[in-house]
C-alpha cells in the first residue's frame, strides 16, 4: 500500500468502484465465453442451457461474491481508499450481475439499459458463439461477438415487476441440484427433463422469460417425471406383411 490515497480519498473510491465494474464485466464476458469453449464449467453450463432457468438472485450473488472477495483487495496495493472502492464496487457489481442474470431469464424487458437483452437472446436461440455478455453488451461489441436479433420489449412497471422475480433458492432447487450442478451429463432426451421442460415452457412470461415453478406445480412435475421414469418402454413397432389379396 502506497498510502491513504493516490489522488484524493473521494477520487480514489470512485476509481476503485469504476475499476471493479470494468474488471467485473470483463470477467463475466470471458468467464461465459470460456464455458462455451468447455474450459470452465462446461457441463454445468450446458445443463443451464438445456433447462433455461437461473438459480435465484441470492444464490447467484453468493457465487459472484466469492470471486469478488478473493480478487478485489488487490485495490489496497494502490491505496487504502482505492481498496475500499474496489471492494465496495466488486460487491455492488456482484449484485448487479446476479440481478441481470435472473432478469435475463425471467423478465428480460426490465433490462432497460440494453437495447436487446443480450443474455436472454443468447438463451432463446441457444447461441454458442455469440452474445456472451450478461449485465452489459459492451464487451460483445468490443470483441465482435454481438449479434443483434429482433426483440420486442414489453412496457412493465419496473419496481412492481422486480418484486415478482426469484430472489431466494427457487422451489425447483432440487432439479437445479440434480440436473444442473451434480449430473455429469444430462441428455435432453431424459424423460424427467422432458417433463420438466414442458412444465417450464408452460410458465413462460409474455416477454419470453421463464418463471420458476411454485411448490405445487413442482410436485406435479415430480410425479409426472416419476411416472415417465417407471413406465414400461413403448412397444417396438412390428411391421406385418400385408396378406395376399383374396382371389
Ligand atoms: Zn451460455
Ligand atoms: Zn443464463
């Protein structure tokens, strides 16, 4: 640490916060891009694409905070107030990133600062090589992976609608654990997943986001998944030669 501040305390804090958002958005972009090259969390991310749901703002925030806590104290190497700014900024960014991710999946129209909610479009078209940003489309534009698609934004009351998104662990957390985190490789053909996806599709918001299942609906899905899992396999069709025409 060189001292209390490099410029003035206020300027150091502002620069620390700005630096945290700069680094945070870059990590978000490249982290996601590396997932698609299968170098980082490849299977988990593949499962995330198959299911198309996010885990709730709280759990997602916790994932990002762990990264923020490890790297942001680097700011203290510059100055004390720079460090304070970097830690504060990285915690704020962790929240913005978690919220942006959840909104992308549930209420993309609320991402008013993006002309096209880039992560929502990335999932809607199951894109593998473009639109890697979540909280911002800036780095997609810089690294030329921005692919515009038509998007019709719904006019929603921001605060009222924000209340309706999933903040804590959702009712379908069991599925999240079973399929997204722990399953080494899921197949879209698995009957349980098919039933789950059917139920999710039925819970689509008008603006294209997917809402988590409420507990009673989850119970119905589990029952349906179990029925499909234990049902006998469909009979193999046998081709019977047509009888010779009667003389
Ligand atoms: Zn992706
Ligand atoms: Zn996502």
